[in-house]
C-alpha cells in the first residue's frame, strides 16, 4: 500500500488484506498462493512458497497488475474454507 492508500498489484504471498466473502461481508485473509488467471496451478518457488511463472522468473510483464488469482485463508475460519479468489 502506498502513501495514498492505493494497493500495489500483484499482491505478494503472505499479504494480509480484507476480502469479500460469500456472506457479503469483508473478512481478514492471508494470501497463501497466487497464480495467473486461467492457469491450472502455481509453480513452486525456492523455500516452498508457490508463485506464478512471471514472478518466479524475475521478469515483469504488462499483465503483472491484472490477471491474478489468489488462494486465501480466511483468518477467522477453519482452513477447509480456504479458496481461490
């Protein structure tokens, strides 16, 4: 988040943020994984953290600000409710 309150995309694994849940309310989540939208699975990164191909290769593309899906853990709930958003 910059000094104006704007969120910098893509979000990093480990980021904590509010996410709209199916009950229509925002809940605190922690990002567990991220991947480019439309890909089947994220690529493993050193240290066991999974990340998308572009970030794992160290290069930025014009799609770095858009087109990501995030696997999130809702902090207030059991991990069985974790999901891709």
